[in-house]
């Protein structure tokens, strides 16, 4: 297993480097002069040529592109991700500011996805064709069909605007901007009123994946319930509860855990729509904004962070997969 | 005579399906005495597995069951949840066809045995584990103390079925129902596993219901045989009666289709023509008539369900022509190969009558196949 982890970590480094390289090439192809953009304050005034010249020297933009590439990559290899072309804030600081928000949002979204998705999937599998099954099936289709921004705006309008206009009780009114103050214990548990900031965006971010996970859980449970070893478990004299808990759930949740892990990896970097709707200062929206500004160091740095999270999650998923399913042996492929 | 250990009478099982009701088992009776081996024989779809599952209420809810399964004075079809759980595994245990799928792949083999032992008594984990190792040793698994901590995928097919047998025996049941226990195994280990099963059952005085499609297997180890066709019992009796005084053309067909050591080299096997009927619309009259070489319209084969009549003490069969055919010797599989078929009107099998070796074997195919 040790070799497996080492090899995967090595692969991850390659992926990070490859991703950064592709981004660099894309920025090169897009063209434009970042120094000019910086000097013009994002295109608002005519840049002073001397300022542009100084900036070019300062950031090494006057050098040939391959040289710039090598310089940037070797700085990254030493842990220096450069600074924003636009604000001159170090990329590491931006990441420190933005990443916790994204992690917290993704964390709670995955919690919601896991509990609601697995719960309703189990319910509809155990009471197949019952009212509960029909309702969760329809709810799942609806939830996965509504675009995230529509769902987000609707909820925001309802609890953040309509609720205030119509004097709804305090518990039914929700703030709709950001993730609240930095009142967190253990880094992810909101204190005080902060949970009110988290619950709506987390729910919106989780909606589609929850619906998909519920369907997958249902299918996986039904498939497992038909398996011979479940019949054996019953023939051994176990109670229905023991059969479900030990023999159906354990086997049925193997694919589900995989999906949850990958979803977390995705949600950290790709929650742009949710972040936009709820004005949350996360990684995804920062990457989009910086890409528009051709702010190469920020885009490359944050993308590498997101890739690192995703790669780590998929490594953890593979490790947990081997733990959950003894037939899988790591490192034999 | 003492009451039999298990007595099944007039068992009917019907499944509701999208295509309409399917009568998988129709009026089956059989009984097993303590320590006895009963074989239930039939093709796939004859209802033998469904019969076995219904004994322990293991059929899905879409099955409706009627009849009686008497076990120690109780009708197992009617007992409620806690009691049936005591019976399952504790008094009657089952061995399934494919040990690879019948054991849970994500738990250690030993843990699965421990789980069963603990379900049937207040036993500490350590004691249950010791018992599991002891059982694995009993079924001839080498290094049981190591094997107990392995997963099913680390066992070979034969070993898995041995582990399954160990599990089935771990709570000292009085009856084991083995549903095609060797079908999924390599031919080379089939005999070993069966021998182990019957040997242990004999030693521990456990009765066995052996469900199989392989009459050859039956000959060597069963005391009694019940032959099923299309959900009905067509013949039942002691193994000797069924093999040597066959009372139903279907049983005869099964016996004739077995490879035999004493038949001519190159002589073709004689399969039963046609297909087993669809249970959605079983043929009227005797279910076997479309494939029966002896079926006669004027005797009611096509229209009337034959009564199950006693042909000799303890030997019953359900065939309109049984007495006549038995008297003729037409159902004697030891007769000259093909002779029985020649007299009959059949287009499915043609055997030239050059076979000169009259069957003298007394045990059908035995285990030599």
C-alpha cells in the first residue's frame, strides 16, 4: 500500500505540473499584455508606457515566453506562487483567504448530500414502489432538473427577501450574502448565527448531487438485496435489521462512498454558481474573476490548489475503496 | 412409526409476476426422517429450489404459499418472525448452489460463521471463533486458524463450499437443505464435497434434503428420492425403487440420459426431447405429456392430471400408464439400450439397436460420471 500511495502522489505532482503548463500555454495563446492591464487599472485609463515598462521588468514579462514559463514553474516548485497581476496580493494569501470558505461550503454540502441522499435512497429501496419511493423519485428528478442558479435565486428570494418583507418569524429569515463571520470551531462547525449563512448555499450546492446519490443508493441497495449472500444471511437466522445493516448496507454503500468523496473534490473548486448567487468569496468565483482579468499567477495557483484537493480526494476514495472491499488490492494493477 | 422430522404436505407456491401468476410448486408432498437423506430431483424450473426456500420462509413477498410444512409439531409456514429465525440456521440450515455469491465478499469467512453462531446462542466472540475454526477443520480445510481470517475470494470453489458446509453445521442443525450444492463447482471436487456432506451428516446424525438435477449423484447417497417436474411431484420412493422399478416416464428419461460406464463406446446419450414447459401456462393434463414418448390421448394424458398412486409400498408415481409400462418393463433403464424408446412413438431420439451391452449396473450412473 505504501508504494501505491507514493506512486499516486507522484502521479498527482505530474497532473499538477501538466495542468499548470496547459494554463500557461492558454494564457500565452490568449495574448494581451498583463502589464498594460495592470497599469491601466483594468482598462479604465490609458496606461503610462513607463509604468508598463517597469511592471514588465518587475514581473519578468519582457523575457521570452519559454523563459517566463521556466521562471514561473521554478518559483512554484519552491512554493512561491507569485502575486496577483491586478492587486499585487500574494497568491498564497488569496488562497488562505478564499480556501476555508470553499472548504466549509463543500463540507456541509457533502454532509447534506450524504445524509439526505443515502437516507432517501435507502428509504425508497426498502419500501420499493411505496408512496415514499414515488415521492423521493419525483423529488430527485425535480432537484436534478432545476438549474442551480434558478434554485439558488428562488430560495434566496423566498427566505432572504420575501421573508423580510412579510415579517416571517426570525427563524425563517436567512441572510443571503457570504458565509458569515469567521466563527467556526474545529474549522468547519459554525457557531452562533453563522449556521444560517451556511445552510442555504450548502443545500443549493448539494441539490443535484443529492438527487443523483439518492438514485444510486436506491439502485445499489436493490441490487444488493437481490444477492445470494443476503439470502444466506437471512437463512442463517439473522434479523431483518441485522441483514440490512451488516449485509445490505455495507455492500451497497461501496459505490456511494466513492461518489461522495469525488463530489467533495469537485465542490471545493467548482461551486461557482452557488458562490455567485450567494455572494460567497470562494475559490471558484475567484478563479473565474481572475481568468477574466488574465491574472495568470492567481489562476494557475488556485487551479493547482483545487487540483490538489481533487487528487487527494480521489486517492482517499481509492484507499477507502480498498478498505471497504477486500477484493480490491492496491498496487496490483 | 414415529413422526417424520419434516413433513411437507400439499405445498403450493404461486408467484405474482407481470405476465400473470406462475404456479411454481403444485401440491408437493414429502417427508424426511431424522438422519435420512432425501433427494429432490428435477430439471431447472421444476420447482425444487422454490420448494426448499419455502420451508424456511425465504421466498420473496411476491410468493404466496399454501400447504403445510410440519416441523416439530409446528407449521413453519405460519410461525412468526422470532421463531422462524430460531429455526433458520439453528434447526434447519441451508447450503446454496454457488458458494462464491452465497457468502458475503466483504466479510471474513470466519466472521460469517461467528455471526451465525452468535445469532443462535449467547456465545462470546472468542468461543464462537474457536468453534468456527473447529468447524473449518472438521470440513477438511487445511490451516483453519489462518483460513478463518481470509475472505471468500481467497478460497477456491471447493473450499468455499466446504466453508459453507462448516457454517451450515456450526449450530448442530437436525436438518440441512442443500440446494444444488455442487452445481457451481468443478467436476473434480463435486464428488469430494458431496461425500463430505453426506459423511458429516451421517456422523452428526443430521438429516439432509439434497436438491439436485443430477440423478447420478442421488444414486450414491440418498435414501429416498422425490422426482419433480413442472412444479409437481411425479415420482417418489426409496432410491432402489425409483432406480430399479421406475414408475414414471420422466424418471425413466432422466435415467436414460445419464452417461453409463457399461454402455457401448460411442453410443449417444439419450436426451429427453423438447423443453421444460413455461410455468406461466403449463400444459393441461399430465405436464410431461408433450415430451413423453408414451403419452396416449385415449388414456387422458393430454387432459387429465394423473393421480399420484402407490405402485409398491412407499413408492408412488403420477402417470396414467405407470402400471402398464412397469409391467412391460418399458421403464426399466437397465434394459437393452433404446428398446424402451423403440416401442414408443418419438421423433426426438433415434438410437440404432446395435447396442449389445445389456445394462447390468445397479446404481445408475453413480458417482463415476
